[in-house]
C-alpha cells in the first residue's frame, strides 16, 4: 500500500495536475468535476497517462476519448432509432410471405435463388452438393465426350474416379438476411432456422430444425412476391415436360406432417417415347384415348353432374418383362404426369398413412401399384376351399401330432396377418371410398391376375384392362429395328396437331361421332416431348476394324430373318432386348448368335431354370 502511494506521489511530482487558481478556493462542489475525473473513476491510472501525454507531446487525450464516447453513444441511438423506424416501415409499408421448409415451394425458391446468386455477386453464400442423376450428368455442357475405342481399334476402358470432382457445387443464400433485385423490384430475403418439437409417439419427443423463409418487398400488396414465387415455380419446372418425375412416400417421421411433403422425389428420367413400348398400336391408342378423355376438364364436370366419382383405374397384366411398367412411363411422358409409386409391402406403411398419402396427391397424376398380387390381396374364399379339399382328402385319423401342427399353422398365419400393413378392405376404401381422392389415374400391374380378389378388379375400381403377352414376330422385328436404328440428333418434338381420335365407347354420351372419324384408320401415338439436344455423330475412328455400316434395307432384311429364328410368343420383349443389348453395335453378330441363344433359353425354360452355369450347364433345376 505504501509503495503504491509512493509511486503516485512520484508521478504527481513529475506531472503535477493543472488547477485554476480560482477553483481551489471555490465552494461549488462541482467546481472540481471534469471529464478527466470521470474517466479516472472508470479507467484506473487514466489521470497519469493523460498528464504524461499532455506534458510530453502537448496532446490532451481527453478530447479524443470524449469524441469516441460521443460517436459510440450516437451510434447506439441511431441503431435504436433505425430499428424502431424499420419496424414501423415493415409493419405498415411492406408486404411479406413466409414459406416453410415442409412445403415444396421452399425447394422451388431455393433452386431459383441458387440460379439467381450464381449470376450475381454476394458475400454470404451456403455451398451445397447437388444430387444429379445419370441423365443430368450426361447432359452437362462441360462434360467432354470420351471415346470407347482408341485409333487402333482396341477397347478403351472408361474411368470415373474423378467424377465427383467435376460436379459443380450449388450456392444458395446463407442463413440470415439478403437483398436482391428481380424484374425492377427490391426484395428482402430472410432465412431462419427454428426448433420444433417433434412427437415420436409413446410419450417421446425430440427437437428438430425447421427452416422458415420470408420474402418481403416495399408496398402494401403481396403481388410482386406472388409473381416471384410463380416465376420460381416456372423456373423449377423448366424442361419438366421432357422428363418424368418419380415420387415415393416420404420416411415415416416426415409423413406425419402431411401435405405435399409426404411424397419425396426419388428420380427423374427423360420421357419414354411411346413407340419404344412393344405393344400393338391399337391397344396403345385405346388406352391413350381413354386417359385423354378422362383428363379432359369437361369430363370432371360431366362426372359431377351425374353423381359419378371422378376416378379411373387400369390393370396391366401379363408375364414378367412384357412392358407393363414401360407403358406406364410412356403414358406419363405423353400426358406430362408425375408417377407416384406405392409399395403395399412397406412395413412402416399403415392404412391410415396410405389414405393420407392419397389425399395429398396432386390434381393430375399417375399412382402406380406394382405387382399387386404379391401384396397378399388374394381371394380368401379360394384359399379356404383349397385347404378344405386338402383336409377332406387327408386321413381320417386325427391324432395329437396333427392337432399340434394345426395350432402352429394357425399361429403362423395370425402372425403373418399382424405383419400385414394394408388389408384388402382398407385398400378398397382408399381406392374408391367416400373420402378417396379424385382426378388421379390409378395403374395396377400384376403377373397373376387370377390371384386378385374380384372386389379389387370390379368396374369402378378397374375400368380398363390391358393384357400383355410375349413378343410376336412383328414385335420382334420392330424391337430389332429400333435397337439398331441410327441415333439421329434429337430435336424438340411436340404432340401432333391431329388430336387423338376417341372411339365411340370412350366418348361422352352427349357427343356424336362424326362420319369422318369412322373412316379413319387407327392413328399412331403422338411423339413424346424430348429436350432439344444434339448428340455428336459417331467418329470414324470409333468404329471397329472390319465393321461396315448397315443400310436401312439390309437392317430390315436382317430384322426379318432374326424374327423368323425366334419362336412366336415364346420369349418376352425384355428377354429379347437383353440379348440384343449385349450386341447393340453389331446386328450381324446378333443374327449369327440367335440360334444358339434360342436353344439355350429354350432348354432353360424347359428345365424351369433362370441362370446359366459354367460351360452352358443349368443351375437351379427343379
């Protein structure tokens, strides 16, 4: 303590304080008060530093400190006033729209803003790794076309180890506030993450992050923001008329929120041209005309006026690999509809959730239920009849062992019934119950139509059935010619101007078919829209040595010979296509090896085997 006082006395003697003569004898208690006294109470030792700088350099640091304090206080006052002013301005002179991350509009805006900020400069961005399908990566302009054959004719093995490095990241506005101009309007964007309580069931709950996106602009009308959102939706769906979007039910923890978030996009692929579906043209046009008449906006009003539920169901049945799913994808491409795929064997899917999924479907879409026969929706009466026949034909002696087996079998059946998520009655109520969704196109596929319950395929639930079979000689020839046709530059195609002629069976009752339509032959399906792209022509160096091009006449002749070598309706189109894919660049080789392949596959079918063993031996014989 004494040393501190001694140091203070030395500093006071070296730098004596400056006092005015009249202030020492003044009786005013505030006469000795100054800014230095105030700063001395806040910053210990400030008086000595101030006197040192004053005597050494002649500079009074109190002026600088006072100026800084005034600026700080002024900034605080200005920030408070600006906050109050901005709150008043945003409350009475700005409009805003909030979008939750659970809605699909949030994804539309994020993708649009990613494109917007790609062309404009911003100092706060969030980098994301976009998910790209094989079709999108193949169509990138930056992707260089690599040849598969070197100049000597040898195979050049492709390597995709650097594939991830080539993918460009996507930049979106970071969490916080952002400002941007769009079509002459000034917008403010605010991205904010909030925690919501998510109930897991059974009394358990957890917090999950949810993002809220707010768009605002000057003015008392939300019209500019609505136009921006509509523009973002149009930008998001740009080019979708040449793509088919496939959606599946979202995970269980996301389905409970309902809305469009109950469905998630799993893939998108180019529209499949209708001409690639191996089916008679008359059957194609029959299905397309029926769907075209059903999707007509006038049809919905016609159904409502007559009290008929506005629903349409189709059953595609036939052996595996005959084109049931392919026709569904082609129909989605022709009419520009998304495909919503539902698996009734999903263990986490209940009847209540399936009903909620159907209620959240868009106004126009295709609902695909593949392999409906594998979901256990069979005729229970037939099963019971078969079991009763077996029991009657068995021995009359019923001992304890038989009783034990019967009880065990009953327990197993009850266990299987408990595991089933969707029952037949529940599915029927969802398809055409009182609260069932209207406007959708329901497509069910099956390999065994005889196993389906009659209540499931009655009119009103299944209105149109299409039978698929193995490839005929004409279809084999068509499949061969399409496989080896030249890849011409792809251009943007639109449906032909002549509309689909609707058969009298599919016309509305108040419509009378004209005589001209009766004289017309069966039209061909319209072309599926395709994105305008130009594929590079095949280089002469890529052709193998000794391989000569095939003319159109020779290709037709080879296709005819190929179709005659394959038995009629023995193989499915998928089996023939699998054989041709291995020889997709050499039609002559496919013709030479056709007899051997037919013999091998015929032997496999005779022995009911699915795989070929080593040296052509069969495996899995039964």
